C-alpha cells in the first residue's frame, strides 16, 4: 500500500514509524513532514491546510490511504474533501471533528447524554459572561470555544483574573475567532489521564493509557505548553476506573455522536480527570495526542494499518487491539524559552545513537535540514522516548537517552513521570 500522512510533528513521526512497521506498506509520503519523518517517508511540500493540493497529490500518486494527524485540517473538513474525490482517508468528517473543534458543542453533547464532565455555561456575549462570573465560585475555568493550539484555557483564581480572561478571550480575541464563544467551567481537581481510542462509528477500542505534563517547568510550574513529556501506562488508571469509563464515557460518547447524525470514525482522545466524584471528561480531541502518541504507539503490537482500515470499514469489533506489557516514557527536548520566545537553527548532534539501541526512539517535533545537517526548527524539538519493563525503568532509560542529544539552548523538564516514582514509593516499592 501507499500511505500519505498529513502533519509535521512528533505525533506524525511516531505514526510514520508505526506505519513503516506494517507489512502492508510499500511506500510512505508525508505532507509536509520534518527531518526525522524523512527517514521513513518521502516528505512533500504541501501544507496540512491545502486540502485540494493534498487530494490532487493523493490521486496522482495513487495513495491507498491518507492518515490525518493534526486537528486543524480535520476540523476544517479535509476528510470530506478526500471522500468527495473518492479517496480513502482515516479521520473524522467535519461534522464529527467538531467534537474537538467546539468545546461548547462537546459540553452540550455531554450534558444531553449524561456523560460526566465539569458543570459549565456557554457564552456568546461578554457582558453576560461577566455578570455570571460575579456570583461564581473560584477558581473557575474559562475556555475559548475553538482550536487555540491547546492554549485557550484559562484557570482564574479570582474575579479580577476572570474579568481579564473574558476580556482577552472574548473582546481582545487573543485566540482569534476561537473566542467568539466561551465556555465557563467548574474547576476540578484530580489526576489527569489521556486515553486514546480507535473508533469506527459504532465500536470504540481504547489504547493503553498515558499522562501528559503540560506545564513548561518542573513541579507543574510555568506556562501551559503543547506537552513537555508523557508516560504510559498511567498507574492511576486502574482496571476499575477503566470499566467505569467504558460504561459511562467512551461508549456513550460514540453512541451520542451517532445519535446526533455525526458518526465518528478515527481517533477519539479522551482527556480525563480522576476526581473524587469519579472520572470526568476534561476535553475531547479528534486525533492522536502529542506527545501521548510517542509513548503509546511504540507499545502497540497490532498493525496500525489494519486497525485504521477496520475503523473506516466499520469492522473494528473484529480487531484484537494489543499492547506490550511494558512501559514507556517520553521527555521532550525543547528550545529554551519555549513556549514564549526562543531561537532556532542550532545543529543537533547525537541522533544516530538511537539507531544502535532497541526500545529507544527520538521523534522529531521541530527540526529541519539545513546545509545537510539537522537543526532545531521549533519550540518543541525532539521527543526522546524509551521503553522499559516498568515505568521506573522506562523513566531511567529515557533520561539517560536525553544525554545522547546535544544542541544549543536545549531545555527539558527533569520530573517527567516523577509522580510514578512517588506513587510507587508511597506503596512501598
Ligand atoms: P483542555 O485543553 O481542555 O484539556 O485544558 C487544558 C488543561 O487545563 C487541562 O489539561 C487541565 O490541566 C486544565 N483544565 C481544563 N479544564 C479544567 C477544569 N475544568 N478544571 C481544572 N483544570 C482544567
Ligand atoms: N497532549 C495533549 C494534546 O495532544 O492535545
């Protein structure tokens, strides 16, 4: 088969790596790709939002399956464009990708179908939002409705902060039109878990769990980022919690989308918070998570192409989705200053060391070729992932592997997965 992957980050690198393992695949293209993806795929200079060009390319190269990695093209309707051209594509249509594209939509869906989530109100008018906040309980959470690179969520501790938040989201349009509608949500506490799943419209099969670390600095301090590191599985996501989520969250969400005439095929990423009142949905995404994918896919035993084809064909119930009984940790190597201001263009060395070690991966997020060298080209540069028999070992391995890489202004968190060690220690290990 010939495969086209759309996207250019660490997630797409992990997808490309997984696709390359499939015995069904002869050739991989990636648009636009990056310097790491180029090892597995021929990168083509077409942007992820250039739907017509992507479809024309898929036709010209007789691509058998296109995999959309990113949220923007999905929410923008790339799948509909491909389907109209008779092309086979993995991902939700526009009317289903709204599950991620509009937080107001997803909150209303959860309310209508009794799916556990934080209490909320949606607002289109800043004055009304401000009036509501006067009597609200703090802290409170403000969310721009649309896509905002994972940054459209403000946790406000006081009324003053919330007023500023309303101003920046709804009036100053800090997140552009994503802020035309704003969700005001009850603040929840608990541990976060990411559960990614394959969905064929009717059946949902979850992958192994993971946890992200969104803040820039150790101890969950600093600004929110796209994700500074992940581990999988999450020891906090117990069998009992999984069963609860299957019954009250995963299947009900897929059924709800179907009942709404928005059949969902592709990936649903359930962002969960394990609260005292049980697991609740923080957010849905309509694609693989990043960097969650970088710890989940290396542990997947099943052939990714077989699973994706089953999602498209509505035969996911026949797939036995399997994962290794081990663990993985990913530490993101970023450019110092991310997510605010950082320099790019520094040569990266040490990448080849990964080729000599099984169970170690270096997924590229922001890199490019320059004068025959690989240089930094983004805030998040690389995702260093290592497997291990258990989380403790995977964590040790991942941090050892971060030492193999050098580039100017290299920055990372030093406590990715530390919560695991703390949990294990508290349990006497
Ligand atoms: P989201 O993009 O909706 O996942 O939000 C980004 C991050 O904000 C989440 O990963 C949480 O850490 C935090 N967050 C979002 N909603 C809430 C909430 N209702 N209560 C507490 N924290 C939240
Ligand atoms: N890691 C969170 C996300 O992919 O949205």
